[in-house]
C-alpha cells in the first residue's frame, strides 16, 4: 500500500500545483505501477485507457447537453430571471440565501456546478454590492446550493445521479426519503429562514421566472417523474430552451462555446475513472480492500467514508464516486439496499471533494478574482461541514428506517 500512498501524494501535490488531473492521474498511475514492478504500458492500455474511454463514451453527450443548456440560460438571461425573482421575494439582507436557492434551482435543471459559476456570479455580484454584503460570501452561496441541494436531491439530472442509476440500475428518485432527510438537515445547518423574510413578488418578475424555469422543469419532470432516459430529458430541455430563446441567442456561438465548457469537466471525471481502474487492478490494493471490507463498520458507513476520502483525494465528487465504484462497488452492492446505497454514495461524495485543490473552486477563484484567504472559510463551512452533517443524518436514517 506504500506505493499507492506515494501515488496519491503525488496526485494531490500536482493538483494543488494546478496541474490538470488529466495529466496528474496518468502520471500518478505510472509512479504506482513502477513502484509495483509492473509493466506500465500494458497496464495503462488494459486498465487506464479503457476506463477513461468508457466514461467518455457513456457521458459525453450528458456533459455536452448540460453545458449547452447552461450556456443558453446564461446568454438568454433566463438564469438572471431566476436569480432576480428569488432575490425579489427576499429582503436584501438575505441575499446570500437567495443566491443559494437560485443556485439549487439551476442545478436541479441539469446545469453542472462547473458551469454554474458563469451563469449566476454576475447576478450575485451586483446584488451583494447593493446589499452591502462581502463579495467573499458569493462562492459559498453559489456552491452551497449545488452541493447541499442540487447534487444529492433525488430526481436531479446531475451526472452524479446518472452514474449511480447506470451502475445500480436504479431510478432517478432512488433513496427518496433518505435524500430529503439529508437535504433538509444540510440546508438547516446553513441557513434558517421564516415567512417574515419573504416579500410579495413583482408580477413581471414572477412571469419571467416561470418562463425561465420551463426548460429546467422539462428536464426534471422527464427524468424524475416520467423516468425517461437522461439523454432524452436533457435534449428536450435544450430544445425547449432554444425554442423560447431563439431570438435572443446566437445558437452557433453557443454550441461552439459549450464544447469547451463540457470537455474540461468530462476529462476530469474520465481521468478519475481511469485512475480508479489502475488502482483496483493492483494485487496489493485487492488485499487492502479485503481488510477494509472486514472492518466492524456497517456497509453504509464504510462506503460513505471511502467515497468521501476518494472525493477528497481527487478533489472531485464525481471522481470520488467513480473511484469508489471501480474499487469497492461490486463488494458493497451485495450487502445493502441499492436504493439507499445510491443516495448515500452521492451524499458522501459532496464533502471532502471541495478541499482547496477542488477544480471547480479553483475555477471560481480564477473567474471572480477572489483570493483563497478571503473566501475559503465560508466556502468550507457550506461545502464540507454541512455535507458531512447531511451524510451523518443519511446514514442514521438508512440504518433505522
């Protein structure tokens, strides 16, 4: 296991030094294989590349459609309409809560967290300035809506939910009660609101909000209510968005811009999958895995801890899920209810993944110009502590109901 530990240290170090995981993952794999005296090229060809390619093949269009929908929402001002309405019904002193829920709504429409910062930050910046709130809170508010609500909510079209659906052959609403308990616990740990903070909405903003939500509702209803294929749900959501915004957008430009928005997170996740395939092929890891699975912990708690640690190591929630499934998935799934397992793994992935080397956080810093020292404490509370509380509530619920 020393060789794997060294490989992970190299991986984390490279990521912290802002080396893309697309480069860091194969380099770390090479070091691990070298230290185990294995044929590097053979293992990379047999395990890393097939794992990488299989993920790209399965999820390319999911990432692309999500990026297109997000870009249309941004360029057409639909994202702004959603944010403005949410903020309109809240007093300005609760602007951070408004951005939190606006982020959650956009996440539930299938817009990835990686894309979300570009769609909602401009709204948040102006609102925070008017409310005289520190700009450093914006990242926590945006990421919180995604991490605490958008990713773990049953029915979400986010790729994390789709990966678990494929692996376990479960529905988008798998672990419904467990997910709702987790989300309510996490959201309550972030902010407490009551009816006194609400205002009567402006009618014009309400109408714009309803029409702006149509593409997102299309995706959510098709996936969560009608149980349609995720690709079909996202595709029809994009079509609805194009039809309603046809005169507002330059479609060709949006399609071209969306490719870059989709490829980067896709490559991150695929690299994590390839790395997981290499690790799981090693005899030393298989021996370690047997020891791990014999620990006196309930499988829900065990797989949650493994997922959270994996997500922390890779700085990626989806990467943590893929690394867990590619290493311990087959062993764990035989021991527990797959519906609960589906939701617990997703919830567990949204904790340590947002340590400072998280790619989305680094992208947020680069885009906004904010500094680590002024933004990370609040970001840490919302995206690490709150999800860990949610995970604890989810495990307790799963063990008792």
